[in-house]
């Protein structure tokens, strides 16, 4: 059964390889290893794992063949070998597995520091005050001119 852990991608030791640039295509777009493998109809993570298990020379030859024969490829097999050699160096060591502890992860996890908490609390307070300003009922101040005229009798009115 396939691994269904949706968060495993961020810890994959294959990411450095899969998201590395193969080169710039004729249309000016940068092509990644992941896109190259997908264009060939391969599952990028399975293929990267397969290449990682091979001896380095076999992995370079296999990846070079894939790069050179990708639809709309602009690289000859000789150029593809040079590219593949650079890219295969990004694969994890054989036997390391795709989700190892040495995976490409940040050295430290981001934490909520006092400064961040203070900024978030201030933003929440400001947001709450803004909502209160816009949605609180407005009471009109008494109109002193209208109140004064009602107590004065008008000429011609009965007393």
C-alpha cells in the first residue's frame, strides 16, 4: 500500500534531488527533475528512490537517458550525462531511505517567541477594535436646536 502520510513530503531526503534544476528549456522556463520524470510518465518519488539505490554510475547513466529522451528535450546524451552527474550527487546515500532523520529539514523548528506573540496579540487587539468601531450601533447626539424650538410656542398657535 502506498504511503499516505501527506506530511512526509516536507521531510523527504529526495527533495533536494527532485526539486533541483535540470536546466532552462527553449521557452525560457526552468525544468526540474520532478517535472522531467513526470513528463516521462514516471512517479518522481519512486524513480528517485530507485535511482538512489543504484550504484552512482548506473544512476547517472539512467538519469541521463531520461533527460535526453524527455519530450522537447534540448540536451544531447553527452550534455545530459553532465547534468545527471551533478544531480545524482544530490541523491541520499544508498540504504538511507526516503524519509530519514538526516532528511533536508530545517535545523530548528520555528517557535513562537515573545516578540511574535506580542505582534500577534497587538494585531488581534487592533483587529477587534476596528471591528467594534465599524459594527457598534451609533447613537446620535441630541440636537440642541431641535430641543430648544419644541419648548418655544410658535406665533399663532394656541396657548
